[in-house]
């Protein structure tokens, strides 16, 4: 196949094919209609076939846009059967079957990944997806998931997308590399035209070159029009090229026999491509019609008929031209005919019936609403949104119409489609909603139709809405809304009156005292006044971790709010495990953030880094950029504790740049915490104190009444190191009365450390080290041991100081907090004990490699590890192949030993 003017693009595609089978990947070809994306994709498919690759092909069809997993159905049926992939194949096909139970999108995507990687074990696989902007949403989500995980598999995914809002949105979230195809330059454009129309008159040649403006399809089709009908058939150049091309295709279709035109219209509207189905529907428009009536369309080069008897349009513009050419009434009759033929396929039938409707039809609207609910359960939220909007259009009663529009707005919110949310909410402002629906609408209006970070200013309005939900009997919605309010409250520093207002509304709800939602809300809204009560309830619930993962995540947040950080980490780990098993990637992102935050606060930098890295990747993958920011700040704290100051500072600066413009000032406490700890790691105590004191000062923007508890021990270390002990005493005097009010473990640990370093006697250190609240706080115990050992050494009690300093070194090295370990080693050397750093093989692994190594050491198989981390089992195998040399081992059985810290040298 000769392609003009695309040598650079062909070379890039050839390099990707050359990398197979050692390396896979994904690439999106994008550009305007007719620019040659499909041609280039076809060239790559032919080249891959010549090299011995398997090349399954999928084409996005506009009529299938709302049919969940229609694209995956095309793809999976082209993959070879393999006994080892039976469950994976059944999973994907079950997702296509709308009558079965709903499946989590991540589970379907993992099954697709397994099918492709197993197929690639025999021959490299090139998957081509043409017109991916029209692929149904769930199929695109699954393919994007796969695309991000192909680096080590012999699978290459190539897609084409036509420029537009849908392509922009899909590529923004897909994380796929892009190759833009621009218009042809003058020379290759002329060469292409001369090749396709060598005998074109010079005047027509100049006109076609000028009007096509370098668009390859325009050159070919406008030349054909000019040759066939003369220059007068060309539309004015002021019209968009796509319009002129559609006009050309429509003229060509209009010249065909009536039966052929009917067949083409049905094919253009059908969400399938089977010849028998198209003939059966067209026969209801104008009998008799046979498959032979398609022959003129094949001869005119408008369609091809592939095996097994599937109709393919030569270009998507032909399909859209035929739809536009037909009048509204003719299109409705064609849809009605398709609905009759598809009587046995309810999900496909309902869409054609909806398009055939000429006015309100409540029965049809109810069917669409039911279909929307089923689609939402399967994760096909965009399909649900389209069904609800169409159901609203067909509704006979204004009340039902408003109800369906509200449900559509909620679906759009779930998708993150803010433009659609705003459009639907504004349309609802003049409509009547009753009961709980009125409250739900008021809630969404408060969130979306008020600009900027409102802080605590809108809390009274939220409470009023929640009370209305309660009065209307919708306790579940009221409590769920309270959960949302509580997180906003936590980051808004509301005054006492506002907190009491929210707690009062919470008390009025008819909910069980140990309902995890209620307990979490209480902790987040009033962590000081109600902290002791919330902590007792959380500890009660912590005696068994059998709740659902979402409830465990709420308890993790509540425990962190009342300062029970070790317990919060336990809840977070249980939530993460449950959400992984369920494949709920969106909620898993939030739970991983909680795990990363708690691990960093407790000094477990390896766990914090791994969880934050995965959380960030999943946040971007699932369209939750705010959680990516939180993950970055957790990782920043871990990097600060490790002594990676440059990385920590860069992440903190990026966080500040994101938070300041939206006025989310209390969240700046996290930024200041990173900066303070980073300065501490560098022994810059004065700078550390200045950063950290702002978290505890109500006059400062980063002030947070509870995060000052989290920062207290760091602040005390900075105060002692910089000679600011008088200021530290004042802060301790301010916080000490809260000790018994809140019972916050993080506050108790911090106050005990302050008491020890300010007291200047053995008893204070001994009391702090003996305190039961220190269990589960390895970093704080290490810090206290270091302070005690250093205090003893300065008083020349050398023999007594050494055990404390050794224990501090061991604690800090086990956690990976290098700067603190080195300070304790320096104290030991000053006490006459020579000791070198331990080498920890874990520090040579990436966060993901460490996760994989630890799971393998725990006895999980590659397939089980892959399911937990949303990777193929072959990718896990490749990672382990790289991990073993880094750890100096050759088999899995050695992993447990290799992952334990080893003392390389050290003597007394």
C-alpha cells in the first residue's frame, strides 16, 4: 500500500512493531476526519500480519455508542480459544450479556488483559481500534486499562480518534501516547491526487487541490465528484470539508436503486452489522429486499461485505451522510423496523424503539429507566446517562420527567461530566421536585452552582437540606450526605456553632450509634468536643474488621480524625484489601490515600511511598485529580522522612500551587508539615520550627486544629533543636487541657514527648517510654529513644545511653527514615561505639516492585498478585525476573530472607 506524505508516521509505527515481542505498548492516532488515520492503521495491520502477528480489529460505530461492551464483544470473539483463559473469556462475555449479574469494570478489564497476554504468548498481537471516539464507554475504559499495562507483554494497541470533545476527554483520561496526523503538504497532496486521478483536467486539479487543503480523503473524493459531475457539483469552499464530503457521498448514494438505499439507511442506523439483520429490517420498509440488493453499494465503493457476512462502510462519513440525507420520518421508520427485528435482544431493541418514538411514551420511558439502572449496576454509567435523558424526553408526566433528569444529573456527576451536570441542573431549576428528590436537587445545586471553595460558609445550608431529607423519610440519603459534609467540614475549620449545628442534625437522624457512617461523621465534624466518644465507638468497631470495604474506609478516616493513627492504618489496610478483591478502583484510590497518609504519619516510608504511588496512578486513571494531589502530599512527607529533600520540596510546592488559588487554606497544613519535616531531616531546626508553628497558629492560613496534634512531636523536636523551648512550653500549656477532652492518641504521644524533652530528668523519659499509648508508634518511640540517649550522653552517662541509641537506630532503619537513623548513629559514635548503616535491599526496589516482592514472599501466585495490583500475571513474572537480581537471589523461596534488613558491618 502506497501512502503519501506519512513516512515519519510509518517509521514510528514500524518501531513499535519492531519492539514486539519484547515490549508492547499503545498509541492513539488522532486528527480531523479524512486525514488518513484509518489508512495508516490499515498499513500497520498489514505490516503486522506480514510479520506473523495476530491482528484482531474493532471499529467504533456511532449507533453502538450506548451499547455497553459492544466493542469488547467484537474483540474477544476474534481471540483464539485457550483452555487456560476459559474463566476470563466467560467474564468478558458475561459483561456483554445484559441479563446476567453486573460485573465490576476492573474485573472485566483484567479478564481482557489476560486474554490478550495469553494470546500474545503464542504470537504477538496487534489490536486495532478504528474510530475509537464512537466506541462504547465501558469498552474504551477496559481498553485504556489494558493500554497502561502492556509494557512487558507482546501486545500493541493502536487506536484512531477523530478530533473533537469526545476524543479530548477520552485521551485525557486514557493515558495513551498520541500521534497527531496533520494535513498533507503541497507536494504529497499533489502526488496523491495525480496518483488517484491522473487524467484530471488542469483547472479541476487546481480547484480540488485548493478545496481539499491537504486532506487526503478530500483530495480523493472531491476529484471523483469533479470527474463524474463537473466543477459545478463541488460545494462552496466556505463550507466545512466534512460537509462537502458528506454531500459527495450522499449524491453517490442517491444514484442507487431504492432497495439499495433502504438497505444502506438501515445499515447506517443499525448498531450491528449482520447482513441478515439489515435485510430483515429493510424488508419491513419496502418488501421484497434481498442481500443481492447490496451489490450496487459494493460496486459504488460505499461498503464492503466481510466474512462472516458483515457490512462495513468504507468511511464513517458515508454512514453519517446517509443518515443526514434521510428525512426524520424515514429514519424513524427504519429504527422501528430494526426494533421489530431485534425483539429478542431487549437492550438493543429499546434504543431503536426510543429513536422511532414520535412523542411522549411513558411505557418506553419506564423501559429506558430500567435499562439505565441495569447499565449503572454494570458500571456503564454513560449508557445510563443517555438512557435517562432519552427517558426524560419521552416522559408523559412533568414530575416523572424531572425525576429522570435529576437521576441523569447524578449519573453525570458520577462520570465527572461537569458540563452535563450543570446543563441538567439549570434545566431543573424551573421544575417541581417533591420530597427527597427536592432535597437531592438542592444538595447538587449547592455543590455545583456555587463557585469556588466555600469552606464552612455553606455548612448551614447543607444541614438544612439534610434535615429535609430526614423529614421526608430518606435517612439513608441524609446519612450519606452527612458523610460528604463531614469531609468538607474537616478541611474547613468551621467555628464551634457550626460544628454543633452539624452534630445536632446528626443526633436527629434515626441511625444506630455504631453505624460506621455516623461514627465517622462524628469524628470528622467534632474531633475535639466529641473525640472521646467517637474514639470509644471506633475502638469498639475495631474489634472485628468484617464490615464492607467502604465502611472500613470511613472508619479509617474517623480514626485518623481523632488521632488513632495506628488503628486508622489497620482499617485502611482492611479496606484496601476488600476493595482490591471487588475491583473497585475508584473507591480503592481513596482508601490507598488514607493508607499512604497514615503510613507517612507513622514513619513507615516504604508503605507510604508504595500506597501513594499507586493511589496517584489510580486517581489519574479513574478521573479523580484531587486524590492525586493528596497522594502527592503523602508521598512528599515520606520522601522528607527518607531525606529526599528535593523531591519533597517539589511536591510540596506543587501542592501549594494547587491549593492556594481555590482557597483551600486548611489543606496547606499538609504542605507545611512536609516542609517542616524536610527541614528537620536536614537538621535545619529553625526553618523547621517556622514551617511547623504555622499549623498551630490560628492566625496563619495553614492552621488546622487537629493537624497541629499530628505536627506536635515534629514541632517539639524543632523547638529543642532551635532553642525555642519557651514557645514550646506555651503551646504545651495551651494543648494540655485538651488531653482528657479528646483522648486523642496522637496528642497524648506528642505531649508525652514534649514533657520528656522539656523536663530535663530521667523520670519524664521513662514515663513517656512506658506509656501504653506508644504502642503502634515506632517512629515516635525511636525519636523518644534518641532524645533520651542523647540526653544521657551529654551528661556523660555513656554506658546508659548506648542501648537507647542502638534501639533508636534499629527503629529508624527498619522504617527507612535515614536522616534520623544517621543522627542516632552519630550519637553512638560520640559515645564510643562504631556502627555502620544497615543495608536494606528493599530500598533498591521501586514502590511497585516492593509490593510485588512482599506479596510473592507471602506465598501468593503471580496470578493472585496480578489480580490484586490490576496487572497481568505475565507482567508480574517479568517484574520478579528483574527483582531477583536486585535482591541478590534466584528464587521465590529466598524472598523472605532477602526482604529482611541485614547488618553488613558494625562493631563495638
